[in-house]
C-alpha cells in the first residue's frame, strides 16, 4: 500500500495531475435518477438500512466491489446523490462526457492524482456524498485489502463513513447477457452504521493513517459479515 492518499478507485494522491472541472451536485442528482430507473427496471434491489445515511452533510459511502454494476446499483438505491471515484479507463468515448455530466470523478490509478483528490475533497467540503471502492478495483468484494485513500479522505475531511454491502451481483450469470446478473434478479444493498475513522486528534501522520485504515477495515469487514447473515447470503 502506498503511503500517499492512495491509488485506484479509492482515491488519488496529491501531486502531478491537471485541474479538472468541479463535480456537479445537479449532475449527481440526474445520475441518481438514471440509476433508479435502470436498477429498478432491470433488477429487483432490496435496500436495507438506507436510513443510516445522514440526511445532510458530508458522508463517505464505502462499498465492496465484486461486479461492475455495484457502483450504478448504489447510485440508484442510495437515499442521496453520490459522486463516485471511478478509474479513468471507464471514461472512454461517449462515456467520458456522460460520466462527467452526472457528477462522477475520474481518477488515474497509475499515479498520484491531484485533480481526483481535489474534486473528492470538494464534494465533501460542499456537504455531498462521496462513493469509494476502498479495495481499489473489482475483486472478491470482501474488503480484504484496503487502499490508503479512504482513510485519507475520511480523516482529512472529518466526514463519517457509512459501510455498504452489495450482495448478489455475482451469484449467477444472466441468460441473455452473461456479463450481468439475471434480469429481474434480486440484489441486496445493505447500509451500515456511520462511524468516524480518525481517533479524534485530527492528526494526519503516517501512523494515524495506518491506525485509521485498521479501524476502517475492521468496521467494513464486520458490516459485510453482518449483511451476509441479515440477507442469507453468507
């Protein structure tokens, strides 16, 4: 793990990228509307604990990531519009202006990305919702390996973290489109209790960030296990 603000979808660093346009709250709201239509139109999301997301003020949604629909699924089921940090490889062709237009944030996974950090902190400073895949990229979705970005954003901004478990997106393949879950299949989205990552001291030293990362991983792993028991998806 790099000891800067991190790499991958979980966040960037603090050096060497070009300035980008500020994320659009209105665009994120439009993105939420699109997500609601698509996710509820194509699948059957079961949302548990959405009331745990603070109704206002900055918050970070930390989401496990096992399938490409996990981000759109959260956008369509979260009670507030979400600005996700998304790898730059997704911003290709017509998807580039579309993702930017709905308030999503591009991050370069191969370098420390100053623009991504600036945009993510701006979302939180303005009282918005930042979505992060703390594992950095799509994998087992078990929070086994966390990048440093989540701890950095949480400690730097003071925003609470709400753990989110998306379960069922990889259980079966669809018959019509094998790359997607079966159409009209159930996907569970479980929101956990909000918590703060820092120790209350406000310190942003390497030790403080390491300690915050450990606290975050413990809380996210515990939430994932609880969500599995709650939904019957152990």
